[in-house]
C-alpha cells in the first residue's frame, strides 16, 4: 500500500469508527471528548490524535482510551495504541491553566443544588445522566442495596441508614446507585445541596486547599455545606491517616446535624486493613449493604436494556442474548465491553449479528478464559446434579426423572460448546427434530416453573465456575 493509500485508509478507519464510538460512549461523552479529537496520522502502529488541551488529553487517556482502542481494533487488530498531541489553537479558551483537580468542574452534566457563591475553591458534583434509579437493572443480586438507596434518597438523614455504605467488587453498579441518589435528591428536592465526589478527589481537595493553600476553614466549609455527602471508593483512603482524621471530623459534624452520608467501598469496611477504627465505628453505626455478582437473569435484563435503550441500537435474538449472558459473567463493564465489540463488528465490519457470527467472533475470548467443556463432561455433570447415571441420558426412556435431565444437558451442550445440533444429537441418541423439540419444551417448562429455572441456573453457574 503506497503512502497516499495508507493515509486515506487511516483517515477512513478513524472516520468509520465514529458511529461505533458514539454508541459505545454515549452522545454526551462522544461529543464532549471524542468528537473534538483531530486525526493527525500514524506512526509505527500508533494513531496520532490532536487534543484541544492538556485536560482533554488526560481525561480521554484516563477514562476512554480502552474503549476507543477496543472499537478501533475490531477493524485494525494490529493497532498498537493511540498517541496524543496538544497543538494550541487561537480560538480555544485557555483551559490548560486549570489543574487536573478542576477537571470535574469543566462540564457538569447534571445541575446539583449549590450554596451561595464561594471563593475560587469549589466542589461541584458531576452526576452522569444515565446513572438514575430508572436506569438501574434490579435483580436478586442487588435488590436490597437498591431498595435501601431509594429509601435514603426519599428521606435523606431521616432514616435508619446513616451512614449508608454500599460495598462490592468493581463493576457491580455501586457508582450508579450512589449517583442515582444524588439525581433523585436534586430533582425531587428531598434535601438541599448534594455533594458527590470520589475519595481521591476528597484527598486532593484536602492536600490542595487545607495543606498547600492553608485554608482549612474553606475546606471544611465546602464539605460541611452538603446536606447529602456522597463519597465513592472510600478504600482509596486506606493508610492515609491524616486524611482519614479530617474525614472523621466532617462525619461527626454532619451526623450531628442529621445530614445524610453515603459511601461506597470495594469490600466490607471491617476487612480493610489500615482503616481508622473510629471511622469504621461510624460506618458500622449505619448500614453496610452488599452488592453481589449479577445472576443470569440480571445479566440478561442488563443486556436487553443496554442494547436496546441506551444508544447501542443492537437488535439481537434471544438466543444471542442468552449466550452472551451465560459466557460473560464478571461485571457490568465486561458486558458493556462485549456490546462495544458487537457495535464495532456491525458498524465497521458490516457483519450481521446472528448467533453464529457472535459465537465465532467473541468465542475466542470466552474460550481463553474458561475451562474447556465437552459433550461428555456436560452430560456427566448434569446427570450427577440430578442424581442419575450419565449413560441413562442416551437411553430411550421417556420417564420424567431421565427426560428432564436429558433436556437440560442438551440445552447446555448447545449453549456452552460449538458442536452442531447433529453432533449433540448423536451424543444423546436423538435426531435433529427431536433435539429442537426438546429445547423448546424445556424453555416452556422454565417459563412456568421458577424452581426448575433456578436449578438450571445453578447448574450452569457450577459448570462455568
């Protein structure tokens, strides 16, 4: 490929990826951070992009780089990465002079109640538009956390959950719930000022305002003005004794005034080594509520909603949704990531998103992370779960004690392997039409029988565990 053709291909790659990036990031994020990037060229496998200022570059690199690369690599797997330059433009405002700490004040996307004008050190909340209660997918794994968060939002400070600590591993929706509280309080005016921040920002505010600028009173005034104080990822403060001490003081003053405090953490606070015992006592005086990994039905509901109503515009078959929900089980970000990949396949590769193509294009990721499953191992596992011998599944018997486990085994062989229905039928001594009827029959049974559906989900989880 000559230099001119190569240049045209690179520009085309960036231009053709815009729709996929818009779907993956959402209109607001895309217009604010990605659409403003200018394509410059390519250098030794890296795409070069011009950012409007240092802040824009830093923000994109920190928050969106992985998603952008994931989309681009659908069309260009050999792409090594992105490199950014900052070329000043006379028409651009001089945002470079702002510190990284002020980035969250650059473009608030939700109006949050604020007190009277302060001096230059401000702390505005940034609440993302999609992080609302009506966008949160509720399942058995998070129902309690959701219910408690709604209660807190409806009556901040006037409930039994103050402080409220929501904990669980990354990617389960903790930030979504915390920001949903902020949105609800602001819009329904159940309290005055809402202040949402990460623990990292709290630390940086303390260092900048109280320590470097020696304006401790201003620091306290910012945080104690909140009627609802929400701090995300509190584990970030572990081992930072001075900052924990200041947080403890703010907690005491807010709780004494019956102001609401909401926190998130990646594990049960009592399991955090290096957390001040006084803070821990404060946390435990309210409610510590866990968020568990999503079960199959919650993953299915999440994929349906995300694919159809949140900008992806993906129309997939029910079998495709179930296959994705079965094989991608870690967290919300993993599920979003596979949807981003599918958008890229559709927009850039112009590929039809049927189950066969999805299994072929994303199956390698699944196989690299899961232990291999064979038809015989699935048959034996299912038979053991139902307390029968595996060889009975291939028998002619139609008694329910054998027919039901056989249907379940056929279903898992279809979902969890790449074998054709003919090959699976050979394993169970059944022809193609009988296999189709068996799968349909089981699906109908599971709709009516919730206990059966739960047992099937348990077996699936154990198989994939």
